[in-house]
C-alpha cells in the first residue's frame, strides 16, 4: 500500500505556522538561481507559493555566472534581513558545488550543503541536515521506531545517501545502516534482508518487487520526469507487497516543508544573537 | 594469521621523509594537552620521538582550563610557524569536544576533528580525515581492493566509525558499507556475511571467532589497557581463521604516521599561500 503522509505533512505545517507567529518579523528565504530558465522559474514560483502560505518571505536572486555567485552569496550571508539561502541547480560550470556552498554562511545554510552542516551531523548535532535526508528521517520516525532496525540506503549522494546514513546512526535513532550504490554486488540480497529501504538513485522505476521482502517500509526519494510524467526510483507495483511512499507527493512534499522549517529555525537562531 | 604491516609502515615513513626534505623549513606540530599527567606526558614523549625521527618539530602546550584552550587554540591557529594542531584527551569538563575542535583552523586540523574536515569527506574531498579512519583505509587498500566488497564497521564514533564509513563510500573506493553498534541486533550474522570487518568499540577482546567467517580481513582498532597489558577489541584467537591486524603495532602505529603525514601536508599547503 501507499503510505498516507497527510497527518505528518499537516503537523509540520501547523508547527511552522505557530513558530512563525512568534517571530517579531517574517523569516526571509533568499533563492539564488544561476540558470533562470522557464522550468527553474516555475519551480521557484511553487516554492514561493508554499513559503507565502506559511508566512515566510521569499525573494529570487539571479547569478548567471560564477563571478556573480562569488559576490552574491557573501552579500546575502552578511544581510541581516535574510535568514536562509537556497541555491538552485545547475551551477555555472566554472564553480564546483563545494566551492559555491562554502560561500554560504553556515547560520543560513538551510539546505544543509555547507561542509560544516554535514560535519555537525557526525557530532550528533544536526543543525541543518540536507532537507531531503531530514525528510526521509521524519517519514521513517513517523511510521516506526528505527532503533535497532536494519535500514539500507541505496545511493551515496552528498544530499541524501551519505548524510542520511549519519542521521540514522545518531544516538537515539540507533539504526543499523547499510549504504549501497552502483558498485554494490547482490543489491537485491541486501535490500531483501532489510526492514526499511530508502532508494535515492535518480532512475525511474529502477527497483521492482524482486528487490523487496513483503512488509518492508520503502522510502522512494526519486523524482524522475519522463514524457511529462513524474516517476519515483521504485516501481509503483512494489506498493502491492510493501509500505511505499508515493511519488509525487511523498518525500518531495515533506522536503519542501523541511526547507521552510529550517528557514524558521535560522530566524529563531538569529534572534538570539 | 596476523597481518604484517611493516612494508606499509616503511613506505609511509619513506614518503614522509622525502616530502619533509623538500620543504624550506621543518613542519611543526603543536600538541595541546589539558591534563598534563604522567601518562599523557609519556604518550606525548613517544609522539615527539616519532616526529623528530621524521624531521618534524614538536612542541607541547599546556591548557588546563577551558579558558586557556579558548585563548591558545586561536593563537596557535594564527601562528605561521605552526602547521598542525593536535589536542590530547580528556578535555576540561566545561568545554565540549565540538566547541574545542571548532577553535582549530581547518588548515591546521591534522587530526581531522573539525566539522569542516568531516563534511569535506562527504564531498569526496578528504583533506584531513580523522587519522585512525584514514589508517584503517590505508591498511584495507594495502591488503586488497575494497571496490564492491561488503565491509562492516562495528562502532559509530566520530573519530572512527562514522568518518571511516564515508571514506569507504568514496568514488574510487566503492565499498558497500554497513555500520553496526551497541543497538545492532544479530551482530554476528552481519559480520559473518562481510568480506572485511573493522572493529572500533573500545572493549578488550569483545569479538571472538564466533563473529567471523574464515578468511575475513579483520581490522582491530581497539587499544585497551588491562593490568598493564594492551589488548585489541578482537580476541587474538581470531587470527587462527582470519587475517587480523595485530594489537599493539597495528592500526595504532599507522595512525601516528598518518598524523605526521597530515602535518607535512599542512606545511605543503601553507607554502602555497
């Protein structure tokens, strides 16, 4: 069956609204885009709608070249009216992901991409974990207690697989974690022996029923567009034997909320200084 | 059988000596200790001996209180004659590990304890990984090609288990990695199904032959002192069926060399500025 994440979604929305209402002024999220093409701008408009609904200000900045980015990110980092900085993909080819995110102040790194944000997770001190990784953890905890469970993460990206594995190993979460990827042998043997499987590989319907034992909790992180349709990394038929998150409307929907919640958290932290 | 790490040890020593000889002046490692008791000072003397043998300057600084540490670490970080900073345990009770290591400049974080150093590993850009984690990776690569192998790490510390799992997932290393810990169920089932097992739990002779399939490569990170004798985390009888690193003289010996190598690397990087 497909998991119904509505109650989780609603509870996060309520929590955000309540926290925003306690702030002296609305939190502000600055979205930086290097490639302001129609599809990116349409994506940003949907983020803006979500932000406004929650009482969060949203402003879009364009930085087409690496040199623009190198001026803009430190400027927004120093701007007291900005609480969170959000950087869309793709980046200009002459700046690396690591170089770009290192220009964002860790206090405003609401996407959790700065190396300090990632390192803090290993210290069991996740201030801003990557939003998708945190969304997956929230969903798992919403469904079950991960303590002692065998959880397999398929995919080793710096936005999902790696930081998620560190979140799952935190004291108090206490999962036993395996990370698999394209070089893994006998993937199905490993996923079949897991109580929870998270799939984040970016390939439409790549994992079918043959990869899962019945009753497994399967979190599908994939958002793949093919012929104007959106597909997850997991074949929908897996829902016949497993608890599966839907795509669209699953992890992605919670991820957007986590980004907004991080912006509120950044605003709360800024007030303390 | 016990692994003979002498050729690996010698090759690292040779590499360090050659690199030191190319520097304009000897690299300098600053050791900071908060509890200068006889056992800590004796440990530091052995480190100093190793440093001198390799042509590395070694100076000991005492900072008994948190307030001393808060002055000393930024001062050493700003001191151009210091290339690496090394902080012994235990710390004063009124400063956290994370707070203390965050006072060390990432460019001099030769122990790999700053959150930036840890986050950089997730970006497949390990500048200074924690020395023990790097020593284990070196030993594994010395014995075999880890690509596609099932490696289980027992222990989830911020100095070994967590960063080692990230090192093993790097592109080009490509292991399939499972991290286990005190909350793991059926540990033996997992370790028996692994081609390589790394044990870093800090309990003398905790894992015996019943945990391993014959022929497994077992890396014993433990250094436990009991009645003036040193024991690993793995029972020595495991060497009858597995390839096992010796304790003492195994991982610990390579770890000290990695600390020295990182100091040389920091000096090489400083010369570029």
